[in-house]
C-alpha cells in the first residue's frame, strides 16, 4: 500500500514471482489524479425572477481537470427533478470527453409558483 500517494508515485509497477518451474510477472499502471474537491468546477445560472407563465432556462456546467464527471442532476428544494413527471419541463445534457465538461440545461416552458426554489450552494 502506498500511503499519501503523490503524482511522483505514477508509473508502471511490476510484481515478479519466481519458482523452479516457472517465473510469473504482472504489471500495473498507476495514474494519480487530483481529488474531486480540487479538480471539479461547477457553475450555475444566477438567481432569476420571472412572471408566472414565462419560460425559465437554467444552465449548469461542470468541468473536471483529469476526468469527465459522470452525471448532473437537478433538484428543487431537495427533490430530484425528473422531466417525465411534468409536461413542459426538459432536462438536456451535453458531455464532452475531450474537454472534460458536462453541461445541463433545465428548461421550464411555463413557470408556476411551485417552480420557486431556494439556492443552497
């Protein structure tokens, strides 16, 4: 076990087992990445005020330094939003492995009073 792994610990590691009949060796590649807390940047649309019945669009962009984030979910007042539950609500996602970005758009065709929420970031 390598404790407190560092970027300089990266490389190919090899284990060799020797016996009178046979020699066996196995290799493993170790890659060190930044921790999630340090490597991820999240930006979200600013607070919006809209009239009832008006459309609302919110954007969330996530960028990872050494990996692509797996998923983006939208929540309103702690409850996960699912576009299939309500007409006029769309969740669009775009993943770019090359740029290590994941973006999502929450689109509400006609805002209602129930769409009000609190930003808890």
